[in-house]
């Protein structure tokens, strides 16, 4: 096994971020010994936005959400997430 490099001490988070943007972490960390982190109280950060939609479109979204027995805002998030994931796979 290759000897791992020593992780430098960083004076600021900005310096650390810059370092990891240009270095391969596999040269510094033995990922075979990594353990899954469990953060049970972590809440996803969300931001409220205002979005203007044509009334007919919003009505159609509400009908689709009702078919799935879910709030229409949640359905919009599901659709947006799916679209973004699919577009990134191209």
C-alpha cells in the first residue's frame, strides 16, 4: 500500500477549500477505513421562493398532486429534482 501524504494545517477554511479543489483526497485519506456518518437531527436547508405560474398550469399541477395524494409544492419539487438528475446524466 502506498504511504499517505500528511494533510497540512490550514489557517482558514478558505485556504483548506482551495487546497482540496486542487488535490486528490485519495492521496491523503485511506477511504477503506471510512465510516458512514449518521446525522439524525440534520434538516435540509430550504429557501422560500415566489413563482408565478399561469392559473391553468397550477390547476393541472394540483390535479396531478391530488392523484398522488401529496401537496402540490412537494410534487413540483419531485419533478424539478427528477429533471435535474436526468439532465446531469447526459
